[in-house]
């Protein structure tokens, strides 16, 4: 019998906001640092951005999964809502916490690098190839999470970190795979940004990839 009391929603939301803060700050901050140090070499800048993002995902999931499940991602939250592991109202609150914490992380990154706090990206990321890349990236992310939860729950943190590290390089979009961080990146005119007009296409592809991964895992793993 499990006598552990349920974790209050307020603490779960705090974990989602804090994790999103550090995730978004890492993505944007490492992008700024990489672009500054790479001296125009985009591959080197992307490599720095990749390593930092994969590493922080490992840390944040390992630290905060016991509190909130460490979603930090509306697409992941949607899948757990579809699995009936989180109530719709709580799922919506998770998404709000992810967006608020994440935007604060973006602005904190700007402050650290003494850049204007409020910005809009001019980095064009659009087209069928990049939309397909985002769909595949998010499909793979959700598949990684659900597959590890089924067979090796202790491997979720390293598996997600490694998957996103790979996704930065094998997808045409550099694997945002997260609607909240897509919104956050629209507010930084730096290496990791995305033009606001391009956000909807990415988010649509991400949610589609997440739902397809949920359906695929239900079939593959024989889940009801």
C-alpha cells in the first residue's frame, strides 16, 4: 500500500514553471553564447546550443520528475491528458506555468547577456520541410518518453536529453519539439529565435506529431 500523500497542484505548477525557466534560459542563453564565440560559424554555434540543451534536459527531468513529471512541454502534457494521467484543468494550468516560467527564462537570458529584454525574432523558419521536421521531432520525443516509462522509467531523463541532442542535428527544424518553447523563441531575436509569423506552423506540426506518437504507442505496446 502506498501511503505517500499526493503532491499539491501548486507544487507541481512550481516545478513546471521552474523547469521551463531553466530550459528556456538555457536554449536562448547558449544560443547567444554560441553565436558570440563561434565567429560566424553556424555549425559551431549549433553544437554549443545542442550540448547545453541536452544536458539541461537530463538535469531538470532527473530533479523535477518526482514532483510534476517534468513535462515542460504542452505537447507532452496533452499526451498525458489523453492517457488520463492528468486532469484537463490541471493540464491547462501546466501549460500556463510552462509559458510563464519559460518567458521569464528567455528574458533572464537577455538580461544576462545585456541584450534588450523585450524582442521579437526575425529568424525565418517555415516551409513543409521544417514542419515535417517538427512533426517527426515531436513524435520521436513522445515515443521516447512513453517507451522508457514502460520499460525503463529511470532512463527517461538521459533518453530525452540524448534524443533532443540528436534531434538538433537530424531534423530540418533543429527539433524544437515543444509548443511552449516555440512561443518563447519568438521573443528572442537571437540565434535560437523563430519569427512570430512562423510559430503557428511549428506548433500545429508538434501537436500532430505528439498525438500520432500517442496512438502509435497504444498500438505498439498493446495499451487500452
